[in-house]
C-alpha cells in the first residue's frame, strides 16, 4: 500500500510549481490525472533540453501521472470536467486567480458538485491581495520576496538562487496544504480550498533575515557564504579549491584550530567566543585562508571529518549525480522517455518505512490515457470519444 493510495487528483497545472506538487502526490501513491489542453498541452513540453524529441524538463516534473486532454473553454469540455470532479478528491491548478471562475469551474461551483473536494490553487500572489492578478515567474518572486537582496556577495549585484526556489517551495507548501486538508476532511467530512502563493512561500523561508531586521531596524544585505550569527561558518579557499566549514560552538572551533595549525588562536580574546569571532570575522577569515590553503580540499575533508567538524565540498551537479550518499538514498532515479531510453531525474526525498512512495511510470504523452479515463471512468463510448476529439473537446 502507498500512503496516498485511493486519493484521486485532477492536475490542471503547468510548467513548474503545480506540476512539482502533483508529481510528489503521484510518487506518494495518489492517482494523479494530468489534464492538458488538446492544443499543445503544458507549456513545458516545449522547454529544453530535449531527449528523443521530448522535453526532459517536462518529463522530470510529470512522472507517475496519467494524462488526458480536455478543452475547458468548450461547453462539453466543462461538463466533462464537472463529471471528473465529482469522482476526484483534489483539484490542483496554478492558473492566474480568477481564471477557473471565469470558466465556470471555480471552487464555489465545484464544491456544490462535490462537497468533499479539496481545491488547491497555487499562484504567484494568492487569491486575494493587491497583487493577486499580477503574472509571476520565479525570478520576479525571488526579487519581490527579498531573497535576492540577501543572496550574493554585495548589494550592488542582486543574485537569484541557482534553482527556481520560489516555484519549488510553492509546490512543497501546496502538497503540505493538500495533505492537511485531506487529514481535516477525515474529521469534518468536508473539503476546502487551499490557497498557496509563491510570494508567501518565499517570505516563509527567509528565516532569521526577518528577525534580524525586526530586532535591529536594518535590512540584511548579502554577505556571500558567511553566516551573520555563527562563526566560522563559511566557504574557505584550500590549496586546490574550496571547502565549506561550520564550526558552530567553541568545541568545534578548538578542533578546527587543532587540525589546521591555529592552536594558539583558540583562546585568543579576539576569537574565544562566537560573538568575538563574529565581531572580528574579516581578520579571522584571513587567518583561516592563510592556514587552510596549505592543504588540499581532500586532506582537509579527511582530517576535519575525523574529529567531527562539520565540513563539505562544493560539488558540481555531475558529482552530486554520482555521489554514493545520493545513490544510497535513491535520490537520482531512472525513468524511461517515450522512446524507451533512460532519463535520470531527482528522486522522492520523503522516505517512509512502511508505505514508501514509488515512481510508477514516466511522464505521460499528450492525451495518452484519454480512452482509459473517459471510457472506463466516465463510461463515454469510444465512438463518442472520436467525435469529441474531432471537435477539439479532447
């Protein structure tokens, strides 16, 4: 048994945040049916890179789902969707707020059809508020959410995070919202709406940056890979590259000094407490660099790990994909593309001991499961399906 076995999700989402949420639900056992426009489907089907003529971007975000096509702008398409919604547990969409209402398929309509339905809407700015109707992409939200103002090495060069974190966090929080609503439904016997905004999610992840501003009155600025409250907690050059170190207390500070030959500085009044190390960080950073560049990254990793000082390399994506810990945790998995070739993608990070998730199948081709869903689930005759296809309804 899978943890979400028996839960049916109608996934209307496209591109990243919504498909990521649907994929996690599918990997955890939900029956996720991706609903796409017959004319082209999810925009991400056209995103690079391609493998055998199919978007690896799309395939990496839509595995474990089944796929159908449906024109929600057509009258018959709307009626078909309502029939699907009667049988579903969750409707998941990431249109601009108001889109589903204008189609006559908003939460107020669907909850009358199915009172137990959970309607999850993931958008840039949420279903209400002065920015609600604005379009949003990850770059826009990373800037508006403050993340770019604290990322990088100086405030003159605002920098986005290397992956689409606003989208990814929106997907994660949408899953949390859906699971919470499913749990609440067991008690209330009613569904509800889950409203998740990318901007809200990013603000929720700012952690101590907000606390630093509200206590000091000063907006935090980028400080590179250093830490504003813990020292030494930074990226330091080595003889042949770089290493990350995190010596968050005096015991670890002493061990670090012993390894790199800075024993005489352990009790130095400039560095003997975390507060003093923070206050004299630029001076300390020069000393650390001077001593740590005498050894290679590999030497330092071995010696520091031997005395349990938190440290690590700065891996390339190639190194991550081939890392033994990543492999042991099955965090790089293989799925087949439509031509049968292997595509490697990130795995499911949630490990359950009794009801583990599993990747069920590759991402569906456009409309791949039309016959299965419409004929078997809604009992629409195959002759009528051909008519619907000719009319552009499916």
